[in-house]
């Protein structure tokens, strides 16, 4: 495949990612579907070209979205998880099965913790002494949210795995003729 074809494919995928994230402002009931679609585009780049190009597209889309889309949860979700996880997943597929499962579990748990910490830190409260305290353990909501976020991330992992199998079986090589 020629480098110009790589560049064109990556540019189209990056622009589609930014466009989908902009549309997520106008179609709020498709938030997670749009994020999954952006992850599929990153996966297609990683499978069709290479991981370096996929990471570069993720980086470019993240920077473009930071400067063009303000206060959008999907942009935060894309930057924090959806954009780079397909690349990490393809790197993890090279490991032995037992190590892969352990590392994947730890990565998903860490990302779920950081996503919830970032979300709940927005709801910081100032107590009587003027000290800022995080509302993390109020009625165990943080723990419940952590478990639910972890389950959603596991579902996303399953969907990306299914997309990888589908892409390898049906779509790989259809975009570029060797």
C-alpha cells in the first residue's frame, strides 16, 4: 500500500471521528454508540495500516476535539478510554492468554477508577471549615458507579473484540488493493 493511501485513509478516519463527536452534541441518545463507532475507526486503522498510525490519529482527533468541542462528555470519554483502548487491546492480543486477561482486568479497573474519580471530583463540596472534600463515598455511590463503569468497559472490550473478528474476516483488504 502506498503512503498516500495511508495518509488519505487516516485523514478520512480522523475527520469522521471529529465529525461523529461533534454530532454527539446534537444526538445525545446515541452517545455510547457514537463513541463505539469512533473506536471502530481507530481499530480499522490499526488493523489495516499499523498501530503507530492509529495512535497518531487518536492523538490528532483528541487535540482537534479539545479545541473545537467544548463541554462534551463524549470527548472526555474518547480521550480517556475509547480512542486508545483499541490500540491497547491489539497490543495485549500479543501476550499469553493468562497474562493478557490479568493485564486487561487491571487496565480496565484502573480506567474505571480514574473515570469515576474524574467524574465525582466535579462534585467537590466545601465543608464548614472551608476544606474541599470529594463526595466519593456518599452512600456508596462511588463503589456502585465503579462496578457499573467496569461492566460497561468490559462490554466495550467485548464489542471491540467482535469488531476485530468481523473486520479480519469480512473487511480486511477491501479498502486497499495490494
